[in-house]
C-alpha cells in the first residue's frame, strides 16, 4: 500500500504513520533500527528495493531523503509505503524542494523510531565527511559506496583522512568472501609463511586497494596492488597471489562469478565467487551496529603501510 502526502509537514507524516499502524495493522514495534537513505530524484527505486530485501533480515523503518535545493516554492512531498510495497519495513519517501531542505536533520528526526539505532546510507554523492554531516551526526553507522564516486580510487585513498568510528564503505563489504577464503587458506597446513602478495583488480575497482591494505596490515609483508586494463577485466578483483617458499598460492577469477584456487601439491578448486549484490552488502552492514574497528585500521594504518611500500620507505 502506498499513501501519498503532497505538500505536507513532518508532523502530518508522523500522524499518518500512526494511523496506518492503527487502521491497517502495520506494526512498527518489532523494528530494530531506522535506515536513512540520502539519494536523489530518479535513483530511489533501486535503493528502496535493496532496503526492502534487507528488511526481511532486519525489520526497520526506512526514510528516503531526496533534496532538490534549486530555487522554487519550498515544499515537502511524502509517500508512505507499507505491506507488499515495503517488505518487512515501513518506507517513508521524502521529496524536498527549495528552502524546505535547508535543514536535513530536522526533516528526519521527527520520523525516527524511538530508542532504536540509526544508520545513514549515501548510495552516491556522499558528504566529504559523513560523520560531520547533518544526517551523519544522528547516525551510529554511516555507509558510503566508493564504486559510485566519480573517482573511486581517489575516494578510497581519502577514506582514512575523515574516518570516524561508525563509518564504513561498500568497497570493504564486497571483500568479505575474498577475506574469508584467504583466511581459510592461511589457516591450513603446512603453515608456510607468506613472503609477498600481489593483488590485481579492475581499473574501476576501489576494493582492490582495500584488500591489498588488509593483507599488508595482517601479514606484515610487501604487497603489490595492480589495476588490470578495462579491456582485460571488468568489475571487481581479478586475483590474489600469495608467495611462499613452497610455491605460490593463487586465488583467481578467470570469469566473473567463478574463482579458482591453486595451491602447491593440491588439485585446483573451483569456487562460486559472484559479485555481491546491493542487498547483500546492505544486509551485512546492518548486522553490526558497533564500529568496525578492523575497517578503521585498514583505511588508516593499512593504507599508510601500502603507500610506504610504493615509495620504497617500507620493506615489510
């Protein structure tokens, strides 16, 4: 069910939510968090669909905030979605025009679930420092996505300079399968130390350098990250090579969605390695509402160690 509230106020939206619960039986008492999505007109349906899917694991209230601050009559148009149009959540879509969008925080604070954590997500065009933004100040977790930035590599390089506990980026979330598989490889005998690492990924993959920084931080050895030309590989990480005295261990995707693990003295193993969907990334980030300490160390300490290795001042 979709309820349109043109030219409205936050107070009227809040009252309409109460009426929906009382008259239609839609209950928000089981919601575990409020998710605020800051996006732009025309891009909202994809992120709402991802939030609806993730809500089946994390029942929540979703507030979609779209601000068009161009000159024009100040107004707030709203839309409430419940039932089949909202998954296991309540979706409140706010379309804000003109001066009505001058204070983003005031637009959402009256719609937050009481005593529930707040997560903010910028699918694209995030503020330079999310934690210091109007919406970011009221959120325990703040999610950005480097892959949607004009220069993904530059965005990732700058993550450490404005990091605050609670920040994260989907470029890190997309690495979960890679990190799990590499950790499993290193946990198996014969436990030969790694002496060097090479990470290769697509030219538009911001996750490549984050995986390299994680390996540099955790293994304490030289790590070389290399971007593969677009005509040779598109989308995500291509391969990770671990150099050891008994031979190289290679985890490589020959085609998107499939990875092959090659180890000395063992047969090759083919693994399912599809690119993670937006829904999967969002659901994973919502599983933990405390700061991701490891992520913070990777984008600060790990990236610094990686940079030292590039200029030759760090030898592992």
